[in-house]
């Protein structure tokens, strides 16, 4: 989450310097790599060791960290929490759309909906699990 907000801040810094945007883009790519590695590692852990998922879910302390998944994904896709200006205020739209086209804006919107649904599920699910 820290690398995500760092990339957003550097890319949108009020002092318009190209080197800041370049560093922001590099940190954005690093954020995606770190998020993918950690999410994959967790998924492999849950598949490999049976019972870890339910024990983590019902643990009074470890279960509270389920919210880090949607928060980490949000730093990749959304730079400001504004639904009305979602396409304009999106890190994927800032970096990927100018290079690879409009399909990335649709991908960012789809990822935002997945993140919103995941956030609600974690939020309500942890209330009932605890």
C-alpha cells in the first residue's frame, strides 16, 4: 500500500517534472509486482496447507488483515476515491492508457468494481466472522 501511494503522489506531484513521473511509473510497476507476488504466495499457502484459510479467518487478530487485499489493489487502480471521476483519476489510466490504448481504461473500471465488491465482502464478512 505504501508503494502504491508513493507512485500516485510522485506521478501527480504539483511540480510538473518528467523525472518525477518516471520515478512514479517505476514505483507503480514495482507495486504491481509486489502485489502479484504476495497475492500469489498467499493463494499458494491456502491451497497447499488445508485448514489455514479457516484458521486465519477465525483468528481474532490475523482475520483483521483481510482488508489489506482490497486496499492494496485500490492503490494500483484508483488514485482518488471519487466514483464520478474514476477514469480521469486512475493510476492505470495515467500510465497504461496513453501507451496501450482505451482497453486499459475498461480494465481499470472492471478492476475497480472487483475491488469494490471485494471490499464490501471483507467488510461485512469480518463482522460476522468475529
